[in-house]
């Protein structure tokens, strides 16, 4: 479907609006602020000292799977919904707005990679994801490179199978995943494999992270045998590159949702909190930064739907649009987060306030798959040309 | 395409300083009007084309072709929409066609020495004497005032009410007894706007727009169009190359710390940031028309004045930075990069961050009307 003229409305139709409104209602009802706090921030010591895994609601996750959200990005041919990226974007915004602790975003990102692989082996795993299996990408090396061709994993052929050795880093929500989508190097070329989390030789070690709404892990593979059927792509880097715009857009959407929550929450506080006999929002030193944050958030949101629409149209500018969206969303997130704490004053600095929960989720997502400056470096190659050209 | 202009064409109406430029641009607008490219969506009884949705296409095509801008910018984007909303049938038939064809050029009489950001603090008085109003006062920053035949004018007709004491007129300017237009020189060193003095100038009551005391409401209609939140009568114009392309070309031709600026990581990042803002503005316009993706109907439209004027300012500033030492050369120096446009546009950009309500006032309006924050006053 290579559309020559992009739809004026981003292709955001009734189905997408229904999905977004349903998601908003569902999360409003099932994850109100006190419930989120009870899940993730009830006990600071657990979060920071004892190393317990961040809390999440498995029952809620089962409901989410029943709602079909994990199947949204799975093509119809593989038993999924084959939904548009603009719809997934709207859903991811709601997820970010509610700071939902779940493997949904990680599963969507892995789904995009499997989808881009276009092999029967990938199709089989996509079907399982549509049925509610959670997945995580294991594609990043120890240095945290976001280049899809960088990895610290090797794949050695043995009979018809592969044997994986090495480690992958910065896995998102790996402890909630049923399957890992792993990038490895075989004779210099990249392959992509699907490995069940409980396969023999797989060990997950939890990272100690500041974000309370997810877990992150390092995974080690010690001679893990992967059957031929689970090698989902013989050109892993190409599959990841194909998936990259959708991955960036999903994380950027989560960021925009978080930023919008921070904006509305800080605005409400600025209306209620009084100093010098006036609400804080009367003062331009408070009002103007909130307006500036709104302008940045809106820029990011508009770029986001443009990028999602480009992905739906399989347009060549999808990568440029997605990098612009991630850059704008990361920078808007950084500025909004900064002001959300500062304008709340003392209370915004406490554990007791919800502000830090969103601050940390945003900060994590700002860095994930490359921050603003990182995206702009790649964009400069495209817009200006390589250095020295 | 029009015949070649008599001298370098200005990019903005505020730069139109000579009569030969005025005549050239007026002639260009008349040709566009005769070709159906202006007023395309307005009713035929007021000189329009009677179409629907033509204007946006015409604007886009003119912009793509890099045609000159429409000289009668105040007429097209402020006077016509305001007259169509608030004017009598007779006023619509009398004024709209001649504004479209540029036979009559309009200017705006809103700002005063004491009424800038606080626009409602109008001191220019209009006192009724039978069928005539007698006007006294002082208007400032009047772009195109030295070329205009008509002015959209706010006056104070009652001192008892700040907002409800204002009345709006369509005021004759050129050669009108009691009206004096004096040029002001901008910080760029160029002429382009004026001050206008009213000394017992007489305006017939038939030129009053809407009711006595409703001037603030009428002015808000004008400002909505001026600030780009609603579409005016049309008219395109611009340049073929985008500002981003011009910045990239400048970077390729400039050096920074001994390396080509287009190879300097800081410059590359700065240019890409501008490109992202550029694309963001275009996508904002697109999203504005998808209500399902807008939380508040005025949230994006009210941002346009701020984002547009600051976009231009930051681009020009970056151009100055990239040009480095050579940016010091102004427009008459033959060695000036791009004929000195970068420092000129940077200096001129403050006209736009200040005019039509300073961007600080715009931020108050956004904070209050969209975010619901308490009024700052």
C-alpha cells in the first residue's frame, strides 16, 4: 500500500478513535493514580535497596491481552488485527499517560521486528504474540549502541541449529517476557532468533534502574540451542532497520502521553496552590514555561502522527519522520519533566508526590533507542549529507 | 510568472519602502486577482470566485512557484474577513472587491503609544456630531500606512467602559483632512511603518463597522485572522527554497573553526533542529484539521503566531551564526553572504515577535484560554 498522497487526517479514523477512547477509559478505571502508586512506589526501599522487581498487575495484563492490544501490530495473516500505526500510536500515548507498568511497549517493539522479518518462522511467533505472549528485544550491546548491526552475541551453526553465546543488554521488561527476540552474529552476518525465556542456558540478571514502571535486564546466553524454526531472520540487521521507525514512534508516543500527564497535572497544581494570595499560575514565570512545554509537546505529537502515517503508507520518509518525532518527543519530555518538578516546588521533590514516577519513566524513554541529539545526528546525514561530503 | 521586479523584491510587506516596489507588487496582486487566485472562496457578489476550497490550493501553488507576496496583506487577511463578519451589505459590496484587486490598500490602526500589549487601553477618541464622528489621536507601527488609502481603526467612544467603550471604523487615510502619516525608521535602518496622527479628522457614520461600543469584539475578529488562527481571503507568496535549504547552502559555503560549517557537528545539529521545527509547524497545521487529535479546539491555532515568528527569528539567528565573521557585512556590502539577508532578517524578525500582540501576550492568552490558568494582568 504505497499511497501517493498521504491522508490529510493521518488516516486516523473511527476505528483508531474507538481504540484510543477505550484505552483511555480502561486505564482510567483500572489504573487510577493511587493504584499506580500502590503498585510501583509504595515502598522506596524495595525500589532502591532490596532490588525487588518493580511491581505490575498481572491481572490487568491478562485483561489487556484479552482486549487484543498485543495483536494490534500482528498482521491479519498471522492471526492478529493488523491495525494501523496511527492507532497503535494513540494507544501508546494512553499507556504513557497512565505510566502503565506492563510488557506492552516491549512486546510491540519485538512485534515490529518479527513483522519486518517476513518469514514463516517469524509468523509463528507473531501468532503467539497475538494470543497474548509477551516479548522483549535482546539486541543491544554492552556499550548501549542503538545501531541495529552492533551486538555482542555470536551464533554458531551446529547441525541444522544455531548455538547462541554471549550477552545482550538493556532488555526492556524482560522479566515479563515469554520470548526474547535476539540479535546475533553468524559468520559476520546478523541473524534474528526467537528464544523462550526459560530455554536451557538463558539467564536474566536484573538491572537496578531509576524508572519504577518497568524492569530492565541483562541476559546471558550460555550455549543456548536455537532450532532452525526459531531463526526468524537471516538478515537481522535489515529486519531491525525495517522495524526501527515503528519502534521509535511507539516510544515517542509513550513519551508524549507522559508529557501530557505532566502538563495537565502541573497546570492543575498551578491553579490550586496559592502563594502571595494568588494561584501560582497567575505568575508569568509559571504560566509561560507551561505554555512553552505545551508548544513542544504539540510539535512532538504532530510529528508523531505524521511519522505513524508514513509508516502506514510505507513511505520512504518514514525513518526521517520517526527520528524527528523521537527527537521532538525526547526534548519535549526533558523540558516538561524539568518544569513539572520545579513548578511543584518542595512537594515535587518528594517521594510522596506522583511527579517523580512520571519524571523517571520519561527520562528512561528519552534515552531509549537514542535521545534527541542522537536522532539529529542521524538526520543530519540524511538532510545535509555525510561529514566531508 | 510576473515580469522581473525593479529591484530586489522584499520578503515582507514591512520592507516595501519605494513607490516602484509598491507599483510592482500592486500590479502583481491585480493580475493574480484577475486570474482567480485571490478571493477564490469568497461570494461572487463581493468580487470573489464563489468556489469552495480553491484558495488553499491556489496559495499552495503560488507558494510552490515562489511568487511575490500579496501587497494588500492587511486588506486580505484582516479588513476583508472582519468586514465580512461585521459589515453591512453595502460595506461588503463597497470595500471587498477593491481590497481583493489591490485597487485600495489597507493599513491597521490598532497600536498607540499607550496601547501596545494592553490593546484595550485605546486613547484615540471619536466623538459623535450628528452623522459624523470627529477623531483625535495617535496610532503607531502602521505598516503600509504611507501607501494605504484605508485604515481599519479602533477608537474610544466612551471613557466609562474599558472594553465596551470602543468603536471600530473603516477610515479614509490618503489625503484625508486631519490625517497625517509620518514614516518611522526601523532598527534595520529601513522605512516600512509609520505613525498616523488624527487631528479633528471627520468620518461619516456610514463607515462605522458594527455597533457603537462593540469595537473590542470586532477587533478580536481581526486579531484572530491576523494571528493566523483562521484563514483569510488568501494570497500566497514566498520563495522557492525553504529556509532550511538556504541554511544548508549557507553552511556549505561557510567556515567555522577552520572547517566547513556543514561538517561542524554543532552547526549540523542546529540546522536539523530548525528542520524539525519546520516540519512540526506543517504537521501542526495538518493535525489542527483533525478534531479527534486535538484536545482543545484553539490549542494549536493560538500557537501559530508564536511558533511562526520565533521560527523565523531562530532561523535568521542561526544564519548569522553560520556566516560568522561574514555575517557582520550588511546588505550594501558586495561581499555580504546572500546580500546581507541574514542579519537583516534577524533584525527585522523582532517586528514579528512584537507585532500583533507580543509573544509574551500570546503566551498569556494560551495559558489562560487553553490551559485555563488564572489571568495575569
